[in-house]
């Protein structure tokens, strides 16, 4: 990204250091010969294929997931076939760019223990063979026969195992961030990171890199959805985004927990980011995209997928701004992404207030603060008055039911159970709120005005 203050590239030292050698030379050659966009697209589709072949990232409804072992995966297999064709097209195009000789590259990965290494050309040729074999396996199942769960898992295993024989492709997927195209150019973020102490700077930069990686993958989907032609295979890109979000939430839990936690403002922002990403993914992917697999109307399908893409993009951009504002409160969305849609302020207030109420309930649950029913009910009443029109009447009826039970509760064990139920209700309300605002665009999280 670039802003009015001029470009400033930043990334983790791990990403910059790991880029030297074999993989860096190959990507540099592709870049010099005009093939960088092709390799970015190839990497995205290969990662998307891997994610979509993992049942945990399929946009299935609750009943479908319960019956997953008996489900017909013919629709998913058709999408996998289309993704394979997309990757084949990119791999074939990548072969037309620079072709270094075998052994020209230097080592930079644990995979270098292999005694005999193939060059990039051989790796791409091997990848094309792997993808062709996968298509043959998929097409070997007769059209009038179900594509079973076992078939689907087998295709996934075959794909993952076969990639190991494509040396440079394996390196491409092994290294998460690459300095050739994963650096972010933004003077505001660069200034903020330079003002953070070294130990914390690396961890915060890594979170930002993950967020911008999600935006990069969403952009692939946005470009595809804007074009005429097949679009259902872009469900695989959303599966990749779901995997990205899981990785980000795991990173936040591992890098900022316990003694590694930051001071209150950025720590709260990180916790909000983890929750916001999780809520957005659950709402947009499962609520918008689970029906998309069965949608036969192209216009309706395009609308569902566009809503998912836009909602996730706005949520991720909001996370970036929220984290930046935790360190520099004067930062605005305009500094990083330009003007936000008109509904941004409404979405911001709604999610901030819901988050604060959930933190209050969590404090009651853990005993950090003594339970005060009147305080919780007053907070919910204020929230209802501000956002009544954004929720269904049944949402508020559930709030009144739980509030009444909390007021009457006298038994400590019953109180804990009710607080857990209330917390679950608030989490569901948070997910529902994402799709109740017409054009979700969350410019910031905790700490925003």
C-alpha cells in the first residue's frame, strides 16, 4: 500500500531473510521476465486447492456437516476440477518465463537435505503432471455415481503428497511470506512499527502481514467475481481465507498470551481482531456461501459471493486500522485504505458496544468483577435503543428472557450457567449483526471513537 506520506516498505525480518537463495532467485527471474503476477496467482490457487480439499474448510451447513461421511461430494469435486484447471493454466504460463538451469539456485530451506534437486522448469512440469493425475482421478468416477467422502479425502491426500516431488513449488508453498511480493508499502504503518520496541515490533508486524495476506487472497476473488465466466470455483479462495483466519487467530493466541501479552490498548485490540475475524468468517462463509454451492441462478450466486467478499474485506481492513490505532490513536481509515462507506460508523459502534458487553459478561464469569444484574441489563437496554432496527424482534425477545432469569437467579452455579448462556447469545448476536448492516465496513475496533 502507498499513502500521501510516501512509500515505506515493511515486513518481518524472517520473511526478508528466508527469501534469499533458491526460491528468491526463481521468483526474481520470474519478476524480471514479467511473470510475477502469474506466480502469485499460481500460489493462491494451489493454496486454495489444498484448503478446499480439507473438509473442515468447506462451507457446509450444520446438518450437512453432521452427515458428512454419507454426503455426495460431486459438487465439490466439480469445483476442485475447475480449480485444478486454473492452476494448470498458471503453471503452463509460468513455464514460458525465465528458465534457469538445474542446480543454479542456492539453498534456503530445510528441504535442501534432498540430495538431487530439480530446477524450476522440472518442478512446474512435475506439477502439471500431478494436476493432470488429479483430474483423471476425479473424472474416473462416473457422472451417475456419487463422489463419496472417501474419494474426496483420497484426492486431498494424493495432492498433498504429490506436491513434495515438485521442489520449487514445495518451496513456494513452504515459505509463508516472500519479500518480492508480500512487503507492504505504507508510511503510516512503517512509522508505527518503528516506534514499537524490537521484541514487540516483530510480533505486531507478523499480525499485519497475516491480515494483508488475507486481503491479497480476497482480491483474487474480487477480480474473478468482476469478470464474466464461471465463478463457483472461487469458493476455494474463500476456503483459503478461512484457513488464513484460523492461522491468524492461532498466531495471536501463541504470540500474545500470558507473559507475552502487551499493555491494555494493543492487547485488547488483538483480542478484538481475533474475535472479529472469527465472527466475520463464520457469518460470511457459512451464511452466504453454504447456500452458494447449491445456487443455480448465476445472478444470485454472484450476489452471495460478492457479499461474502465485501464483508470479509471490510472486516479485515477494520482489523488493520484497529491495531494501528492501538499504538497511534490519531490514525484513520483514510490513512490506510481511503474513505470508508457511509455505514462504517454504524458498524463500528455496533461491534464496539457488543464487544464491550461481552467483556463485561466475561468479567462476571471469571469473578474479576462481582456480578451486577442491573448494570448488565442497563447496558443491554442502551444497546437495544441504539440498534433496535438492525436486529429481528426475536433477538430482543431472547435478551429479555435471559435478563429476566439473571435477575431472579440466586444460586451461584445457576448464575454461571446463565452467564455462559448469555455469552453464547451475545456471540450469536455479533455474528448476526455482520449481515444485518447492508454494507459492512468496520474501520476500527477497540479504541475508536
